[in-house]
């Protein structure tokens, strides 16, 4: 059992309320870094001293927040109204179990049972605005005594492993956090490595923007979990990355064109180290790279991701081999990173 | 003479994010005329021309990237599916040719056409690169290509695939060549990644922190049959931008450009653009902000393979920019 992934995915940290996950990560890295601090937005920033061979400042980032819910009102019957925090498919919500507020009260996103649905209602998709969260309170007063408006709610999914597959919540992006923690625990790099565990990625890359401004790195590597879409597909058209085929490397998404020098550095490193990799389908999506690359005078940046199925639902799946290869590839690519590589030809 | 430079730049490869080649070409052109040349973290080419010390710090931005495509998937038969880099419309695609940086040419076509009045979305198009299987396909996922089309000079009209914005680069280069004894400290930035969100100009301006930012770009025209109304026509002079969908130009700078055009007896048009924006948007809000504006070259068929400008507008654009930069900028 991978204890690191278990601890990180079972901890709670919905965007804007990352205290629990931040404290956990702080405790996991504190003995392995020269210094750590928490900035104004709640980003956890650490420095791992290098050997002094290289004067580069390199930032490795993984966002620690996860998608979830926020309580917005209490109905007279004691059910809770909520809004989503981060991107959701409404259909992924009905009937799911969540943990509400700092006390982690169990709650259920209520669904009308099939017995009580009229035939036409079975065809309809219930909108999130019509959903309620049920914490078993009998009335408004009882519910209001247990939760506050603004409390977050997160999914409840125990971490499990089935052969090479890990099952759990929030691999997006606790898988990236775990990989970054492993890098911090390893041997020193030729340069000082700045690590950021950032807040509020899921609501617009907000934490990363201020970290990049603060650190002003010469280069940045972003560790992520990218949606795999490898289920049976009839047509031979642009499938996305698949579980088990290795780390996925970004070239272009909706918010970035990744630095071509770093992308080829990473693919060359993978080939040299005999690590399998896949190029993530260029096009949509976005990561902290979009914010970091454009900050200040600009930062050469690239992204390596663990492919994950069912992102932004209560339960995700990743391949443990992919995860280990992301750690291996990120580590090897960083060790081979030189200032010369960042010179424009 | 200038047509040679235009041809060299518009036929060159340089999709957003992959500007190494076009940057080398432009660098060679400007090297003799700049006091300092540098390339920043994102790949912007920055040429400084020192002023007398009496003026302002001015950033002039012309983007050197162009729209293009990126391979997303290779079918087992060796066809290449692709996505857009920047604003590529499916209306402009069938039968066109795409060139990759390894020299491979792809012919664009689309899936079965059920209704001739309907255009397939981009993801139902593919490139035929002469391969017969995924294994022998010379293009891999992530490869970037640009449209291929020769430069055409016909009367006053100049037509090419990437007038947007290589013609802005030409205006910048020619102005840089002609300027003498200027009061202002000038930074000519040949920017990257404009077509995907004016990204290069943002980081360049964050770094340079100019007092004034002037973008050089193309703008749409309203002079075509059944066109969307717009008071800009080809051949009627460079356009002084007042507003587009990303920026309201600094009113004082707009007035100054207008005054300089009038003083020099240059034709000009006032531009209000409904859709689209330029590097001026990024310069305006970078760092502590700056007074930003844009001189536009009117262009027909923007983001097609036959973007068309008027040679006279280009020449007058150079004269206008030269007049603005060689005199005091009092805002």
C-alpha cells in the first residue's frame, strides 16, 4: 500500500480551504527541506538546497486543492443548498457521500429514488441548483447549529489498491503532490529546488500566479494528474492518454504552448532512461503552467502528468507504475537540466 | 526591395510557440540597426535603439508568430488529426497544404461530407502526409505546422498566408532602419504567442516596463461584398486603433498619432474593431500599466491563407510610426 498516496488523497482540501492538506504536506516535507513557509494566499513554498553546481532557480509545482462543494444556504427542512467549487459534471454528483465542514459531518447529495420518478423525469438531468445536501438534520435550526454558510464539503473515498491500479479521490492533484514530496525527499539537485504546493488551481490557477511572481524562477516543472480517456472507443479519432502507458507530457493545451526546449528535454530524458511516456492530446484543458509561464518576465515551463480516469468525480483511478514513472522522469529531467538548455537558439 | 523582405518573412515557418526559425530571420535583418539585441525567456526578440535621453521608454510590438495546426492523433492508416493553434476556421481548410518544421507537407481534407452547406468542425478534418500507416507516418502527436502559400504581389495588393503579423514585423523592421537621432529609448519587440492570447507581449512588457506601448498588427476591413460594417478599407491608409474587444487605446496616444499623421500629410483611418485584439492589450495592463495604442495595417481575409494588404498602407504605416517615434510623445 502506498501510504503517501493514501494519506494525501484521504485528506481534505477543497479550493480556498486547504488548511488540512497543507498541514499534512508540511509535516511530510519539513525534515527534507531547508525552509518552508506559507504565503498570503496559503501556498506552501519550500526550498531544497542544491549542491551549488548550478545557479538556476527551478520551481516544481503541484496544486494541493481539490474540487468540492460549498454550503450556501440552509432550507427550512434542514437540507443544505450548495454550489460547486471547481468544474463538475452535474451527473457525477447525485447520491454521493460527502464530508461537510471542519467536523467532517457525513452528508449525502440527495437523489429522488427511482421508485418515485415519473417516466419523463428519468430522462432528465438534474441540475446542481436543484440538488440538496442532506446531513440528517430535522430542521433549519438543527442544521444551522452544525454547519456554517461557506463551509466546504469534500468527497469521501477510501484509498485502495487493486494490483497496479490505485483507487481514490483527488488524485487530481494529490498524485502530483506525492510525486513532488518524493522529489524533495531525494538526493540534492545541482540547483536549489523550490517546491510549491499551490492553492486554488481548480478555480483558476490563482495560487500558482503569485508563487511564480514571488519565486521568479528560471524554469518551472508542473506535476499534474491529467484526465485519461481510454475507455472503449469505436472511432479512431484523437483518443486521450491511457492508464499504464507512462507519464503524459503536455505540448499544448487551452492555456499554454509548453516550452519546446523543455518538452524535448523531457522526452529525450525519458528515452535515455527507458521510461515510457505519452504525449497528451494537444488542445483543451489547462494547468498551473498557464499562470506560471506568463508571470513576470516569463518562465520556461513544462508539465508532466499522471494519467487519471474519472477526474472531478468522487472516485479516480491511476496506474501506480505511471505514478512511479512520473517521479522517475521528473527526477531525471531535473538532474539533467542545465542553463545552456534554456538558451534560445 | 521591401517586397523581398515581405516575401522572406511571410513564407517562413513560425507557428505560435515555435518561433525559432522566424526569429533567426528577423534577427539577421535587424542586427545592423539595433544597439542591443536580446531574446527573453519565452522567446521574444527584443531590439533596443537608444534615445538621446530626452524622451520616454517606448515598446513597439509586432508579433512574429502565426496561426497553425498541431497534430493530435495519427490514425492506423497514417492520417493526421489536428487541432488549431490560434484562430483557424474550418471554412479555410479543404485542399490546403500544411507544412511542418521537418519539411513534411500535409494535404487537408475532411470526413465524408453529408451536406455541402455544412462545414465540418476542425476535429473532423485530417492531413494526408503520404503515409500508409501509423508506423510510417513522419508526423508525431504534438508536431506543429503552418499553412503553405506563396507570396503574391498584384498591383497594390500583397497577399500571403501570414501577413498577420509578418507585415507588422516589416513595419517595425523598416522603421527601425529609417529612424535617426531619436529622443526615446525604443524597444522593438518581435513577440511570440500573440495568436494564442497575446502572451509574449505580456512577459516582455512585464520585463521592460515601458511608458508607452505601441502594437503593430493587422485589422479587419469593411470593404468586401456583404461585409460586416466597419469603417476601415484597404488602401485608405494605416488605421489608428481607438478600441477593440480587448483594449481601449490611450486617448492621448490616439490623438498624438492622429496629429502626427495630419502634420505629415499621411492618409489614415480611425479603427474600432468589434472582434479580436492585439499585443497592445497585454502591454497596457503589464506591470504598473502603460499608455498603449496600435497602428493597424488594414487586411482582407485575415486568418486565411490569402491575407491581403495594400503596399501603400504598409508604406504609410512605416511613415506614421516613424513620425510618432522621432518626435516628442507628450501625453
